[in-house]
């Protein structure tokens, strides 16, 4: 890593249906994130947390579209707009934004901020597609719509805050899918996003799949954003997530993926930003998932065994 790492916390749980993920940024910090990054001889500055309104006393139907369902969409817009400004400011200042969630709805803000001035590809590590829209969702939880929002799908196309600028579907790769809603499946199939399921990883290996995903994300772009949902890993490795799904990647597969990112993004500025989301300390065991998030972040930033 050739830049100062700027840590930005987003204690957000408005996009999920289980409380506790708002404590994710604190848990990841407590697991020694800054110290581990500085151990790589990289300067690290913690810029604190973006302000997030509490769900108590707010209207979950605020900002909801006329057709469809999206809980706390007005508050989500406010938080993501603030986050986009913070990420854009970090990039403009020559820093590397490392964003800590919070639920995955915060990715809408990260994506908007990092891509304002540069063509940006995405590698999205997740058990879920996050490709629902307010018209297709069965839950109304925005964390299940975050990638669709980034790409301006459905009613998100009519907003001025959700679609990320300078992001093309052809430069987006979803990696590790294993739980897709029936209504969002055709949305993914009909898009130009490249999606890799766990079946692809089983058949081809994680190194080949992630390498190909990086080829897609770097094709004609200025940089790559990595969005890492900890439920990408198997629950035996990462128990502290709100929506665990059996059959995820192993500990070593996850590290191998991050090591490939570090190797392929070694060119200065190639790795544009990263976010760690969906760590829920209430559901965790001895802060194990937060500690794993720290390990994977440092692998992506260049930590090696030898």
C-alpha cells in the first residue's frame, strides 16, 4: 500500500433486519485494525464514524418509493450521501478509504464516493446477490438492494444519490453467491454483471475465479473497489454475521482471494478502496469475525507469510 489508509466507520443497521451490526466498526477497531495496518509500515488514520440516525424515533417508511418497499430509505440516503462525501474527500486527499460497516447498504455511499472522478470496477464478495429492488424485495431491507442501487436498477434509477457515477455493469463481478432470492435471480441474469457462485469456486478454485473477477473489474478502469461482506465466508469461520449461509469459502480460500487482490493491485492506486461489512458482535464468538475481518483487510493491503 503506497498511500495513507483512512479508516471511516459507518455504524449502520437501518438496512438490515437484525440489530447489532451497527457495532461492527467498533468491534473491528477493537480487534486491532489500525495497529495491524501500521505493522505493514503503512500510515493509518482513523477518521471516526459517519453519523447514523437511530431507528428508534424514525419512520421506516420515510423515503419509500411509490411502488415497492424499502425500509428507512430516507435515512439511508442521508447516511450514504455523508459517506460518499467522506470517501471522495479521502480519495481527493490521496488516501485509501477503508470503510467499516455496518450493514451492506453503506456500499451505496462508498461506491458513489470512490467513483466520482474515476472509472471504477467492483469485486463484490458476498453470499447474496444484493440485487433486489424495492419492487422485488420480500423484506424491504436495503442491504439486499445495495448493488442494484449502485447500478441504478429499478426505482433507484430515478434518484440522484444511489446510482454510482463512472461504474459500468461490465466491470462488476459478484463472487461466492449461494443464496439468491427468486425475484432477484432474473435481475442478475439480465444484467451485464458477471456472477460467480460457490459452485464456480468449487469447480475452478478460488484463485482462478478471483483472478478472472479482477480481470473484469480492471478492464479499462482506473481502479478497483473491493466490497467484502463477511457472510461470504462459511459460518464456521465467520459466525458473527446477520445472514449466515452454509457452504461459504474457507479461511484459507478467503486469505488466498485477498492475497491475489494485493498482488494484482500492486500498481500504485490500482486498489481504489475497500469496505468490510455485516460484522455483528452480538452474534459473534469472542470477536472472532471482527478479528478475521482485520486479517483479511491486511492481506488485501499486502501482508504476506514470507
